C-alpha cells in the first residue's frame, strides 16, 4: 500500500502566500505532492497572524503549510531568481498568486520558467482575468466577496447591511479551483509532454460560484424573471429558533413535508395549494419558511431533534466554532489529530479530507519554519556547499537556527 498519498511523485514549486494559494497547495500536499514553498526573507505574511507560541509560526500558517518544505529565496537578487529556475526545472508545476506583472518584473514570467522546463504547468491564481478591464487590480478575499455579490446577498436576504461571510470564502473556494486546474494541466502535460500557462482569476471563479445559484430567470433570453434563487434568499432561511435554542432543519421533498405535517398534527395541509407540491412551495417559499419557524418555536431543541430524526426529516445541531471542537462525529473520525511539532510543541490540526483505500493521505510533515529546508533544497537543485554558503552570506537564502527542545 502506498502510504504517501495518490499524488506521490508530483512536485510543485509554490510561490504563493497568505490563504488562497497556500490552501490550494496544502490540499495538494495532503494528497501526497512534494510542495516546495518559496518564501521571501521575511517569510509569508500569514506567519505573523496569531495566536502563536513563537514568531513566524501563527496558527493559520501551521495549518496551511503542513506537508510542505520551505526555502527562502530573495527573488529580487539574480542568484535567487536563478535558484528558483533551477528548482522549477525539476517540478511538474509552479503556482503563484501575485499579479502577473509582478512575476514579469522578477523575470519569472511563463516564457522564462518554460525556458527552464518546457513541460511545466505555470499557474497563476490572482484577482481578475488578464483579458478584462480589471486586469492587474489588487484582490483580497474581502474585495472579491464584495465584487462577486456575496456581501450583497446577505443584505438582500436580511434587509440589513451588506457584510462579508466570516470565513475566507473567496480564498478557499478559489483555492480549490486552483488545485483542480493545476492537476488537470499536469495530467495533460504527462499525456502530451507539453506544459502550459493557466490562469485562475478570483473574480470570475467566485462569480461562477455565486451565479450558479442565482442566475435565475436570466438563464433564459429573454429573461423569464429576475436573478436570485428565492429559497436561498428567503428571510427565514436560517437556523430555526426552538423553545430553548436553535436547530438546522431542511424540510425539502414531498416525503419530508408529509411527515412534518403529521408531526404537527396538520395532515390536511398535504393537499393545500401552498404546500401540496414542490413547485407550489418554491413559489411561496417566504411564507413556507415563516410557517415552519412558527411551528419550531413550540418545542425544545431536544424534543424537535428526536421527533424530526425519527421521521427521517433532515436535522442537525447548531454548532459554534467552540462546540464544533467536541462534536462526537468529528471526534470519531479523528478530524482533529494532535501531533508534536519540533518547535511549537503539542498542536491540534485538521485531518486531510477524504479516505483513499490504496493510497492513504497523511500529515507527513509539520509546517516548516521559515527556510527550514533551504539548504536541503538547494542541494537537490545541484548547488554545492561553497555556493550555498555564499548565498547565505549574501542574504539570497537563509536557514533558521537548529531547533531547541520545545517545552511548550
């Protein structure tokens, strides 16, 4: 059995930072790819986001950069650029999430990298497609959530102010798109021997994510109605208040509704104009959700959970991020594995997603310190000890001091 994951043998040069790119490469690293994280001398900015036990080892950085090796290269120095190209020569893919113009200024555009490795996949995950008028604009998660309509959907549903989802929704959704695109292009390169440049723009990717639900009547020409998916925008589409808390409930198909009417002692509603068919319920979704909200308030959460679960109506407990730590299902599947980090002591992280019968995933490496594998990777690229020493002296690269025994 291959215990290194299904992507064993795939080598990725990772020039990304913060969340979107590192989440893409963390996903690929969890699946077994050899991910080489290239960092500037100051390290990835996300390293500075706490909480943390030691500088440069913030909590999010620990999760996003596991199963990677870190090399520091000052790409603004010719020796740093040269070393990056030497590493690229042995990689299946290079991924970056700065603007393409910045890569060009560094002398690391597609033509330069393909010159070192014609078979390489050169993937840029950045704000806006290069063919449109927004090309080159800066982009961060908040900006893209706003630009792609996420923030306004909150306002449309609640009648309140626009707001951002309290997760890095754009970064993580587009990060997964970038991982998929990279694998697709690597498969093509393996079949044909030809590399290519790929762009995964955040604005377009998240707009597809949003409008896949909300193109609505504008799916037709001429339009058959407004944009928006009414069920998702209904004001009462939220966890239902019970007599003593909240539950997440989705009464969706005819079978669910018939069972719910029996639970509340209103079987006659099965044939009502508002509730009798899926189409009728969808047309009156606001009133339908309000009706359920009124009924849910009459019993406790435990009473409703037992009744709904017995009737095979979809129901889930409402978790906070704190209570999610103790969810019995996540505990049973070892969702929060604990490990001893060489410098950070005992840490809790998140398990790789999915199970593979023949090629299990694993956390093979804890997140590295800044430049922890600089010397190791330069040797792999063909540099001798004297050349590496000169690069260390000139600040082209760096390696951290040997770790002390952690008592954390």
